[in-house]
C-alpha cells in the first residue's frame, strides 16, 4: 500500500456542528456560517487565523465560492471537494495533509448539505449526459442488495435477518435520543422499526438514514502547534481513503456481503495507526450506517466482528452504548441525520466530544481511540474513508 | 426459389382477461383474454424480440433489407427500423423502412421482403409488431391484442416458397386515426362487410388461386385477417373451406394484433406444416394483400427455437387497473422523484453496440467477459485487449436482488437483479415480467430489449432481465 500516513502529526483543535434536521428557515449559507463560527470559537481562533479551507458539498453549491462568499473570506484558498457521501471526510483529509505538509499552519475542513429544499423523497443526484444505460436504482435499493446476500450466505432466515437489521436501527435511535443535535431525538420501539413501510424490501423507511440539512467544521493544525490553541486537542492517527474499480458490478466473484473498498481502507488505516486488533483496540466508532444492512456488513469489513458473526454481536448488544465497542454513539446517519457533505465531519465531531469527555448523557467511559468510517457510492462500486483518532500522542 | 427461411414470434407475457374489463366497466365480457404489452414494451421492443428469434433460427443470414410494419410506431419521425436493426445487431449496410398506416402493412412487409430477395438481396427481414389500443368500453379494447412476428426471406434453405402474390389497394372509409389520436375510429360494419372487405378479400383469394392454378381444397391452411371478422367468415364460407383448413385466429389467446396478426397466424401454421402443403395468407385493410406459400422439404430440417404456442402458454395476468396505467389511459400521481434525464445523442452513438445490441467486451489476455465494454480489463487490468462479446442471447442467474419502491416506474416496485451470465460477466439491471416477491437468488433469467422511460420525447431503450420463457 502506497500510503505512508501522518500519525500524530496533525491535531484537531476546534470543531463546530449545527443541529441536523429540517432547517426550513436556513439555507446552505446560514449552515456554513454557523458551523464555521462555531469551529472558530471552539478553537479560540480569529477567522483571519485560518489560512486555507476545504469545503465539502455534494449538491449544495459549486466551487470555493460556495463558502468564501457567505463567510466573506478575504482572498484565501477555498477548495471544493466532492466524493459522494464521503465528501466531508475527504475535506478533512485534504486539510490535514495541507497542514502536515507545512504549506499552511491552520486549515479548516467544512462540509454542508441542504437536502430538504429539493422537494423530492430521498437523495437526488443528477447524472451527467449519458447513453441512458446507467440504471435507475435508488440508494435504498442499491444497499438492499446486501441483505438477501448476507442472509443467504450466513443462514439467517428473512425474519431473523430483519430482526438483526431492526436492532441496528433501534440502537442508533436509542443513542440519538441522548443527542441534542440529532435530527431524530427519541427512541423508536423495535416493532415500529420492523413494521415501517417498505422502501426496498426488506428495508423499510426506518432502515434508512435521515434526509437532513446540516453543516460541520473542524480546524486542524500541526500536532506540535496544538497546545498553542488548547490543552486537550485530538490527534489524527490514520486517514485512509480508497476508490474501488467498481468490481462488484462486473465480477461474479463479488457476493454483496462486503465492501472491498472498506476492507482495503481499514487495513490501510490500521497499519498507519499501528492497530493490530480493531475489535479490542478501538474504543468507539462512527460508521456509515446509511441503511441498516450497511452497518451490519461494516462491522465485519472493519474487523470488529469475524466474518459471518456480526449479526450475533448485534443481537448480543456488543455495539450498544454500554457494549464492548459502541458504534454510532451519537445516533449515526440513522438518527443524527445525513446531510451528505457534512456527515464525515459530524462523525469526527462525535470523536471530538467523546475523547474530550463532552458527550453528556451518552459519554463513554474513558475512550482512547476512535474510528470514523465514511462511504460513498453503492455496494460493489464505492469509495471508502477510515480515520483513527486518539486523545494522546503515541 | 424465394421464400421464408426462418421466422420468429413474440407474444408479450401479460394477459388481460376480457372478463376483467367487464368487472370494472360493466360492459359485456368477451370470451378469453388478450395479450398486453408490458409497461416497458412497445411495438418496437416487441419487434426486437421476434426479430432476434427469427435470426437465431437463421444463423449467418446476410440481411440486406429490413422492413418494419406497425400501425403504432414509437416515433412518428425517426426511423424505427433503424433502432430495430441496431438491437438485432444488423449491419449498417441495409435498406430499412417503416411501413405503417394500415394493419395490412404487416403482410405488405413480407411481400416487400420477398421482392427485395427477388431483386438480388441475400436475405431480407420482414417484421411486424403492434401495440393495439382501444378506448375503454369499446370493442377494440377487448378484441385487439399486442404481438410481433418476424420473417427472414431468402433464396436458399427456404422452408416456405412464395408461389404467388396479389396486392389490391382501394380507397374507402373504414378505420382511421389522426396522428394526435390514440384510438381509431371505424365506420359501421355492414358497409365494410358488403362494400369493402367482403368483395376485396374474395377478389384477392380468387386471383391468387387462379394465378397459381390451385383450388381451395388444395390449401392445408388459410390465414384470413381483416378488421371485419364477419368478412373473414363470409370468404371462408364462399371458398367452401373445411374448418380444419382455417388457421387459428388467436382471438381467445392473443387478440387481433394489428399489423402482426396475419404473420403471427402464419407462424403458428408453419410450425405444424408438412412439406408440400400450401398455406394461403390474406390480409385486408384499405385493400388486400395475399401470398400463397408452399412448404418445402427443408422445413423438416428446420427447428423453431420458440414457437407461437410456447409464447401463448407462457403468460401471467395483468389487472385492468394496471393495464390502464401502463397504457397511460389512467393518469397517476407522479412519484416525489425527479424526472429521468433524456439520454444524450453523442453518448448513445458512441455506445450504440452496447446500448442497443448489449455487446460487451471480452479480454483477449485473460478471457474474461465483461459489461459494459471496458478498455482496462476488470480482472487482469490489460489495456485495450478487448474484443466485442455479445450478451443478449446468454442466460444468467440472479446473484442477489432489490425491490425498489422509491424509483420512478409505471409498475412499481422496480425489481433490480444482479445477473451473472453463463460463461462469465455480471450485470445489474431491472427485472421485468416477474412477480416481484417471487424473485429469488439463483433464478434463471434471459435478456430482453425494453423501453426504460421516455424523457423529452426521447424513448430510452435498453435491456432488462426476465424469467426464462
């Protein structure tokens, strides 16, 4: 693997995150201003201290002007990045590398998405002009391909499989209920999840992440400068990003029970961070639970559960808030909501709070290493991001 | 010897029971059922099915002309036959024409193809397809049907020789429809019976039998096709035909399939015909065309991969409500999803073999078939070592699937399947003509040419999977 990693060379010294949800009264400009000023304040920096910006958004604007105009940034670099649903993580990765290189001292990664203005159900991405052969599958349908394949491979009857998926959604809502910034802030009975209207069988509406508006931002500096800003920064242990060849859609040896891209980015990240046993060493994780079967498969791809056993860990509460490896303690995409460009940074925001003991009623006991996983695309054809962060150097 | 070298037929999977119409509208129910093109089919997509079937039975045919007959052409301006040719992977070097304006166009296409072979072409294709509409509560809605048929004509390995033809054209007002209308008008039946079809069909029969010096009793089968059913009865009576000589009108199983109808009856008759037998086909509409065919010895060596009978037996019901939605007679609430964007001209031209012919590629370095066609091999990563590789006639199996209740469709839920082809290659596409809740991993599927959607008036044709018929 070609990546060298920048373990402990970059720190996050401030973060901001808006409430996620239906912001009928706010446009993308408002969300960006809120998240950016929240992050400035968190880091204790003046806006003029930030040397460069990376803006992630999938569909809420084009170019760096989407950020520089509402923020009135005075002639500084703003780079617009897009990498499907991993857009926010990609913005963070670029900002981290920029300060690590020494080109800038202080950089901001910021992500935004305004989904509720479209008037459509679910996520809408318009394709470039094409020959009409690209297909018409919606995101829930694309991810639902995982469910029958996983159930069949590991001998779960459809009813048992549905129980497993429902419990994942139940857990994420239960966590989100403790999160004042989440889109959905109440627990949902498991029966209500199981019986929700079908969207892409076996997925019901309650197996899908929230369609929402929101923004989140991080301020990064070189690790050696971190204590100039605060005594409790968090440190980047690993940043891995891979784009796949789309193999799963062309090679019959792909069986829709894994994301090869995730496996590759997890291996890379663990090597960068020096992790040998993720199940034991990772204290908590925010993973890309766009749909419940995604989270199920991610447990195995990230090495949290051996192959074919994640469903048992789910039923045993292994990933619950009080479990051995809490996953999506902030409610995840399911409950916190999924404003595309902001989601990767929202995941990091939870690491920021948890590692520094600021997560309130959902605070985990003494987490040391956290992982964020962010995915863009669909099973068989996607990009994957994995980060590892910690509260101490070394 | 000029004649039919091979034939193919297509009857769409769906059937509408005539009693189902009466249950909703309270009109008198006819007997039996009619064939209904699915929501993603039209005359052109059905024509592709029949044409592929005919070409499979005539491997190596050097087709130099293509005539596509229909009264329901998808495009009023733009050569529908060109799309048909692309989907059937015919070469660019062909003469192609759409024949339309009358249900007689189907038999006219066959005569035209025979003449083209007479003029020196190696092979000519005559294809007829129709997606016949009738206004709710009317007779046509019940009596009409949807189907397609295709004939390869040539001068070698002929299974049915053209012995004689007759064409009559006469102006009278019986059936008419303007370009902006969906349902045809018809004049009263007695006028057409006594003044038009009766005399015209009679005259065509008389002339062709005289030309070939053949008596009615020498005919093994007679295909009589006319929008006026009573005219058919009268001509049969006048010819003193035994009921066994009359070809099945397919009224109870398919319905009157417009331009495709006489050809479909002929295809059914051919599958049971023996060498030396004569088949007379007469099609009346705005005149009459007739062809007398003699089945040859080569017919004993001919095998038809997909008979009309098999097409008729392979079926599933459609409710009258779905039928009305599919034909967009009943408007429905659009989904809260953006309209699909129209397919673009330049990419469609660049990928025409892929889009219309489902031609992928196969890596000559490692032998892996792949689709859509690639430049860098999906397996061994070799660059530009690809050769064309056709997937349309390969069967596959469902690796996994998804039911999409959110996607735009006239027939939700959309069923998506991951298809692994026999011999290699994987593709994700829609599955059609299926029962969504019955699709299972491991199901065998075959590929079918369909209309995915229309946007800005551009009809987006591409391929789907369907359960093997």
